[in-house]
């Protein structure tokens, strides 16, 4: 039987890759994880709520992949916990090609003067310190991959730098600086770092800031899932060190 003329399936952009998704049961993570699976990746789903992780597991499994679940609360995790994460990924999957960091902590708009000190410290830690501890622990393993990529979801500084965004807004400024600094330091390193700054999305985090949200063009997080896949794939290489804002900049 001749195979001439039969259609050939297009290669999947993340085929053979292992991708760690933090905040995997959140607004963006819960749709990006199945998208990565559909693109061929084996996922490691990290989040603090196991029942919600299980629901994302089912969505990823429906996309044809069997992910590794990793329940972990970024608020209480220590550097040793992240080192253990890297060891377990290497032991069970043998590699780590990408990290998509979607985890975020935000309790609502509060004047800085009245923000509970523990809440302020928690926002700084979960949104800035914890992601760096995780990246620092995983960098040695990622360097063993041929095209490793780190993509951090970040917020719009023009918005969260305004009044009342508290520790979350301050941490987001630090996260933007982390992307720039780390990308420069890894300029000659195989690990490439960039950030995705989605536009306004209909997520629980946004609902805590805008109880009566009337933005007419509010997007669903799934609109950005394919962008996450692209930035993690070889096509994302030109965006090393950049903060990619919205959909248009990627499509241009």
C-alpha cells in the first residue's frame, strides 16, 4: 500500500518536553496545562489544593497525557522543598524543559497603612520570593535540556502600581525586575527567560479587585493558553528577556 499523498500530522511544538506549571488550578494555569498537554508536553501540575489539582489532572488526561501531580503550598514551602521537587522530577521524568509560573496570591485592595503585616509579608513571599526559590532550585536540572524555557505570568505595572494594591503590587514590580535581571545574567545560558503579561482576564484574582467588573472586552484565560505554549516552544526563543504584553505583540 502506497503512503504517497496521505496527510502527515504536524509535529507538536512541545513533543517530548516536560513542563512544570505552577498555580495549575488557577485561572491561567488550569487552561494552560491542558494546552501544553495537547501540544505534546508531559506536565507537572503544582498547586496547593489537591481537589482542584485533580480536576486539572482530568482535563490534562483528556488531552492525551498523564501528568505528575505535585501538591505544594508556596507560602510554607522552604528552599529544601523546591530542591526536593527538582530531585523528584528528575527521578520520575528524567528532565525538565520548561516552567510556566502562574501562581499568584492576592487577597483584595487595601490601603498600605491598613494592610495586615502578615498579609503584606505573605503577598511578597508568594508572589516574589517563592517563585525565585523554585527557579533557583530547578535551574541545574533545566540546563540539561536542549532548549529550556521559563515563562512567568506577570501583571500590568501601570495598574498594580496604583493605590491599594499593597504587597501584591509591590511584588509584581519585583517580579518584572527578576525577569529582566535573570534573563541578562543567563544571556549565554541555555535557559531562556521571558514573561507573559496577559490583558484583563475573567479570573478569581481579578474578581477580588473588581467586585462589579464591567469591562466589555474581558477575555477568558484560555485565550492566552496557546501563547503560553508558544513561549515554551522553540518559537519562543526570540522573546528571551522580554515581557510580552497581551495577544497583539505576539501576533505581530
